């Protein structure tokens, strides 16, 4: 069920590139009334729409649980790279942590739209050879069983950074020149980070006919003008 009225969003992962980019879109969107960010360390930003909770242990939300009610969207951008990680460790951070946060939110916000940042190539069967893709697939599948109003999994590929944000990964300044080339030759593999953020806002407000949004869907929904 699409959200009626203004969006009141919780965003995780805003000290990373993706979360900061989604936050930027929310703070500049007239559809978003307020934003709560939950971080392990301060983001160092102030804005009239913004409230921040500093909380170290996402596996124990009891100390802040009372502050998580009254929101109608969650944009879950918290995540880690699987490079160098064994499956149990990656599963604990990617699956266990995500599900714990989502289950907690679902108890307090039954009509919430939950948007999860997954990744291109995620394995919905949970049976493939690629470890991270199986774990992401399991996370997507089980999130969609929770009693939210809407659940969407976003599977971005390469994301072109939003200019001026401070948490852009350092190596992006060396590869950003590739974006217009990739957009021309393989448009369904690349997005602007701003398109991802706007797509989350749009599916929250207007719904979408798929729960899994591949790059092509992210770009289309992110650029769509609603009247």
C-alpha cells in the first residue's frame, strides 16, 4: 500500500556513499517531511528535516526502539562489501542485521514502505555459486515476508556519485569519466545515485508493479514525473 501524505523516513547507512546520496534526495524532496538517520558515528550534518540517533549496536535496538515508531518509510542502505569475508561473517552483517532491524520496524510501523539496497546479480533462488548473491537473495526473500505495507529490493549496478557529497568512495574520482560511456553502450548497467534516491521516494508515494527493481527499473522510476 503506497504511503498517503508526506513521507517520514528512517535511513540507515548515511555515513556511506549510497545512504548519503539517498539522504540528499530526501532532504531536497517536497514529498519528504522528516528524516531519522541512525548511525554508529555522527554524520556531522544539520537540516530542519533531519534527526539523528547515534547507536552503536544494531543487533540491540531496545534502547532506541521507542523512537522508531511513527515513520512510514525505511530506506535501508547499510551494507558491506563481501570482499575478503567468509560466508558466516557476511551473513551476520548482511542478513541477520538487516532482518533484525526490519523486524523491529515492522512491529511499530505496520504500513511502512521498506526499501532495501541489494545489488545487480542477486540470486533469488539462494542456490547459486556466488556467496554474496545467495545471501542477498535470502535477505530480499525474507524481507518480503514481513508485515510491511510495501517492500522493495533495489538492485543497482554502477552508481554515478552525486557531486559535492563527502562520503563518495575515493576511487570514484578516477572512474567517473566512464559513466557517460557506459550509459551510452550499456544503459541498463548504470544509474545516477540521485535516480536511486528518487526511485525510493517515488515507489513509497506511488507504489510499483514489481518488488524487485533492476537497474532499468531504478532509472525509469527515478526519472518519472508524477502528477
